[in-house]
C-alpha cells in the first residue's frame, strides 16, 4: 500500500506500532525500505502508543499526505491486545483529529468463518472501514468477503495475490464474483 501511494505521488510515513509480534517492526522496516518511504518504529515490546504518537509527530513535521499505521498482531481473542487497539484509536483521535481516516482489517482468505469472528471483534474495538483480504493467490476463493459485507457491512477494499510489492490490488467485485463461479 505504501508503494502504491508513493507511486501516486503521496508522501508516506509508516508506523510500526505492532510491538507485540516478534520481528514485526523488522518486517515493516524492510517494506518501508522497498517502498522508499519513512518509518517510525520502536523496539520489540515497547509501547505501541508511544510509537504511534511519535509517528504522528513525524508525519506532521514532514507534511506527509498519508500515515500508515501497522497494528497487526492484535489477536481478537486477547483482551489486553484489543484494549491496546482502543488506546491507539484514542491517540489518533487526540493527536490527529480531523484527519481522513481508514481503519483496514487484514484478513486471511483461507481462515473462513474465523475471519468473520475476527472482524466482529475488531469492530467492537474500533470503527473498521474496510477489509484487506490476503492469500487470494492460492486455492482460497475468499467467499468470506460476502459474509463480512452482508453481515457487517464492511467493504473489501484490497486483495493480496502474492508476496511481492505489486501484489496488493484494489478489490474488483465483478472479477471476484466471476472467480467464485469458475474453477
């Protein structure tokens, strides 16, 4: 997403606020390098709120068009991590109020009904505005997208069709429906 935004002439700053998952910040730093965008990161186990606070300040200082904040690793069945997500939400509201905001949940297309449970739980913590459905390059048809849209009203915005920098695509409903009914 950072590479796409940068390719569209946007100044992007990334925030590695997933300090819970081992090597998450390292992975995001590598994607920031590949995308040639700035990143703000802390150490593993550091306060995600502090990372986000610093990233907001950096984005403002650099007059960034977009701040991408990775909060992955917030397991829906871990109450303390979901509370941390709520805290991050409050930090954005306080420090970056008035910004145009998207809260995208990234769901694995191969997880089936568990993805619906994840989306429901995340909606209790924050206002989810869209879904990124990953692993659409294999045998997964991503049928859970229909249930998420029908039951929760959350649109799928992007699909991941691989692990390369150009493998994130805007969701096309016509192509999706067609693919559901073909082998």
